[in-house]
């Protein structure tokens, strides 16, 4: 199929599957850069990590991956990984990096859409004679409308080049992730840079994970919010397989970026619990690596009593620590991991009600279990000063992308902060 400028059609007319490629090639001796902008429902760049180009070859969830071989540029698209509530448009662009040239200096170009069998199912051809002083082109876009992914052939030029495209999409892309120089650096950008610099220096293996957490933090306006972070780990017998497989260590890795943002000390308190609570060392960037296998001789040697669930005991211990032993004016964000078997409903409800006037928010996460009991009914728990807890369950930690996990983890915390301030629980 030969596409013409302005043409629109449902993608299902071209592809049976949600994975396909977009190949772009220009017949020119001049150098062009290719990029993809992932936009939200307001047609704004979601975050600078959602601009995919040579210096940042994939989006956070691998919805779009870029590669180049000589003059051939390719984008691998996976719509199965693309949540249209987050990413509603993918706009593919070409820009000249020579300010003395314009798009009329190219001879021609072609955009090809390629299915999973490596067959070209549609082509969109462009001629340099169609343009004048434009230094950037919007080539095509993939967008979601009326419950369908669709394709549009655009061919629209911008005289200002890449900077004009960035401004068109309402973005402020930092110099660290884009060739575009920012006109100003916000406090949010500075805070993000400080966090990423710290991770790069002390734990570079967490850099990609930290970038994904910052997207969720920024979306929820939590960049730079001060809070104390804690982690509570189910150590009952049914969890031992998840300790052995490394799932629990991965939980620590995912909590660490939140602690770095919320707490200048970049650490978080940690408990394990079975029959009784066990206070573990604070987790920091310096002891995070293999913490589960090293702390107190390794998880197999932890002394938390019989391998049964006793959530109230550890909840009381956590409250005692933050309100009596180490009090502060900062809010406390607690990530509480469980694989189910929760039975002490009356005591858990009492503790959450009694402490709903305290600066503590409980984020319960069910991982790979069942029988979550009262945790599944927290949204309907009455007689609280504010809603001080949230719960969600996933089959396995890896069944969600990191970005989706962070979105769920931070879903209700911002509302709790507002309500707690309104009730003067927080200053």
C-alpha cells in the first residue's frame, strides 16, 4: 500500500499482530537524526525518557526501540506493552543537524511499515522538493482513538528543527538525555539530576530502574517530597520460594529509588516478620547489593519465630519505632509485602484506625499469593481520620513493568499527603 500525506487508517488493516517495525531511509548525503516522541492524552511529551533517539534508544517499557545501520533507521514497536491511558500517540520525526541545510536539500525519503514476517505492508514516500526551509519533519504517527490504534501519514515540516519539535510537544528535555539545550533548568530537573548522579556513582546497575521511578514520581508531583521510607517483608514459610528466587531482593531494589527521592540519606528502615517482627539493618546504596543473602547471615538464618503470619505484631513494632523511638515531622511511607494468609483482620483494622491520625501511610502489596483477607477490603475500611492505606496484588513481581509497578505504588500516596495536611496531621 502506498500512503499519501493526510491519509489515516486503522492499524488492524495492516497488521494482525501488535509488534511491527517502522523503517526510515533518506536518499541524501546529509546526516539526519530520527526520533520518536511518546505523547500523553494532552499531546504532550510524557517525560524526557519517552523521547526515543540515538542517545536514548528505548522507551521505559520498551514500547519503542530504535536502531540504526548506516542510512537505515528502524523503530521496533510493541503495542502490547503500550498503555493507551499513558501513551496515546507515537510521533516519528526526522531532523537535520546542520543549521545551514533545510529539508529541500534532501532528495527523497521513504517510511516503510513492516510486519512480523518482515514484509513491507505500507510505504510513505517524501520528496525534498515538497519542502522549503523546514529543518525537521513529522513523518507519521501511531495514535489511539475510539478503542483502536491508528496510523496517520503527516509529512509536516518545522523550520526550527528539533528544538521546535520539542517545544511543539510542550517538553523541557534535559541536556543529559537530549541534544536539545534547555532554556532553563527547573528545581525538578535539578533534583532528578542529583538523584541520577548519586545512583550513577554508587549503584549504576539501578540507573534504568531509577529513571522509571522518577517518571512516576514526577507524574504524581512527588519529586523532592520529603518522607521517610520503610519496607516490611513477609517471612512466613510460604514466602521462602520468593526469597530463594531473588524476588524479595528485587523488591528492595525497587524501593531504593523511592528512598533516594524522599530521603536525603538515601536509605530505608526494614523489617521482616513471621511469628514475631525482626528489625533488619537500614538498607542503603552501600549494602543493597545481595542484602537478602548477607543481612544477619542471610535470610535462612533470620530469627523471626515460627513461620506463620503475624501482621499486627510487626505493625505495632513499626508504629512504635516511628512515633516513639525515632519520631520526626516527616511523613512515613511504608511498603508492606505479603503473599497472603492474612487472618488477623480485627487487629489489623484496629491498628489502621487507631493510627489514621498519625503521619504514616501503608502501601500493602500482595505478591504471588492468595488469602489476602482484610487487605483486599482496605478501601472500604470506615471510621478513620484519613484513608491511610492502599493495597494491590500481582501474580509475580515481573508480571508488571517497573513503570506500571511504580504507578501502582504511588497511586494513593499523593492524595493521603493532601488529606493529612488538610487534617493537620502533617505540617
